[in-house]
């Protein structure tokens, strides 16, 4: 099986009818607008299939197209032979590229099965399965066992998947069949260890300061930010679950950290979603980080960590912390789902954290929140300036970015726009796919607010970073 990660837009190299006039998207700034990073779940799927004795490889087509602009993608696809090609449509940002690349795969390998999975695939499953190039949509947040069963069926010559849950698929006579949505593990999320040992000898770019891995100890969230497609409300809607935080075995997470061996001492970690972890689990994680000697860890935090936790982080590694109040204004911050501390409380905490040995703090602010006007955005810019002056040369970095190009489907603001002061312009998957190639980027936005139109969101974003 080949897992293919597509660029946000296909083929971005040959398009001159629109501009990538903004960096990345609001899901991540650690990538370009082409969105060349793939979800960690692909590594877990690859590991599980290999444990089953099946061959699985990940081809990052988006990264290849960026690194090798002259690469012939169709020729590349023609050289790949497999009974199944899998596409991650997790982040909606690459719905155009994934669907276009799926068309190419289906044209070149008509007898191979084309499957899609991920949060966006799950949300849009009934629409997605109707695209000609899509044979199967795998629904859910933990699809390891589902994909393994699907692969066992395909490799044994079966095309009747009626006994495998969580699927929408096309039968032999092209009828759409649903097998329900019942596989929803409440424990031991992604029960597979990501083996990072392959990464030990990979040549590292200097751009991000060397080798960097990511860890994901849970799925879902303990919090309910209204704009987020991974929040409590979104998970209840998309996944149909009551419990919205499902943890991974800390034993598996520890194995992942240990799989880097001695190279860990030259490796950094981006610790995803550690803000949803209990103190006991976080401390267990930190103990392994210290044991392996990882050179740095960047921790995402929802609240201001207590002094004991800060000191534990500092003793374990060179620790950086990401905070995300979303706005300097406590009213807007709370409406955005944050608001657990004031800016004065945050500044006092930063001073204590730096004194304790924290190596740096990044403070994230967002454009596109409820009640946020142009003046409020510019006041946030002024606050960022004051933060830089106060903590001059102390590695405290404020960052301000717009929510682009999409407000997450499934989030409270998307599902109940009138209640929260939003207007939604794109509802269907096809509307989002077409929006990604709109010539003017404010037309790609699937939302506006009662306080900022789409054009005003674009203009204030440029003004804020000018």
C-alpha cells in the first residue's frame, strides 16, 4: 500500500491564475502554503500494517514537488504498483490537491483501490465517496484496525467489505455501501508505536535548527475552542462520541521516544497536544525525555503551567513553551475559547518561567475571532510591541496570524454561525475545493464575522504584519 500526501493545490507549479499570498494556514506555520507535512497518523498506519506483514510506504508528493520542481508526478505514480492507494484528507487545506491526485492515480491504476481517511474525510464522507476517483472512505479517529482489515481483504482478493465497520465504499456494481460507524476505541488510541529509528540517519535541513520529531499522546481535546475542528464539540459532532479525549498508551509514547537511540541527543521534539495531558502522564513523558537526553522540547500549553511543572520541564530538557491567548483582550480571548489568564498574569508568569530556566516562550494571537474589530487587531499589534520591549533579548516571541483559509467544519462557529457572529460562504467539500484556487485569497475564506468582512480580514492581516 502507498499512502500519498498531496499538496494543498494540484498542480501549483503550473498555475498562474492565483497567488499563494499568505503563509501556511492557521493549522500550522511550520510548513508552506503547499502544506507539505502529513499527519502523524500515517506513521502509525504504516507501522501497524508492517506489524501485520503487509508492505506500506508513505510518499510525500507535496514535498517532492517542492523539492524537485521538475518532477513528473504522473510518471512517478505510474511507477508505483500497489493494490491500494491511501490519501490523508485530514486537514481541509489540501482537499483540492488530494482529489486531483486521486484522479491521476485512478486513471493510471484503474484496478487499484483509492481510499481516503482523516477528520475532513470523516466530516465530508457522504460527499467524498461520490467522487469518481474515490472507492472507499474510512471514517473515524483511530483507523489502524480498520485499514489493516481492509488491506487483508484486498490482498486476499475480496472487494466485499460489508463486515468491516466505519466504511463508505462502492460495491462491484458502483452502489454506495455504508458499514456504519461503530469502531470508536475509548482507550489505547492508535495502539501502535511510531518507530523513529529510520529518521536517525536522515540528513537534516538547517532551516529549523536540525532534526525534529513530533509526539501525539492523545486525540480529541479536553477543551472546546469554538473555531477548532478538533475541539470537544467538533469531536462529538464528527465522531459521534461523548468522551472526546482518548489517550495513547504512555508505554507506546515512551517507546517512540526511545526509538531515536543516541541520536535523541541531537534531536528536538514538538510535543503536540500535551495541554490535554494529566500532570502524571506529562511527568512520565518528561522522565523519558530526560532519560534519552533530547536536546529541546517545544510544549503547547492551554493554561499557564504551575511552577512545579515548569521546573520539571527545565530539569528534563531545554524547554520552550507555546501559549495561545488568541487576543490581548480578555473578552475576545474568552469568546475564542481561551481567557484562562489576563495579559498581566501571563507576563508575571513569563518572568517566573524565564527565571526558572525556560529557554523561550512563544505567544500566539489570532485574527478572525468573535467581536474582533480592525482596531482590536491593531491593539494586539501594539501589545505585541510592548511584549517585545519588556522581554527584550529574552526569547519571548509574540506571533499574530489570520485564520486562513478556512474556519474548521465541525467547529461551533462553523455549525452555529449566527449564534457566534459568523457568516459561512462554503459549506460543501466541492465548494471548499474550488475556493482553494480562487484568484483573490480573501475569496478563499469560508467565513466572515459581524465585525470583519472577508476583504477586511485580508486587509487587516497585511496591516498587522506590515
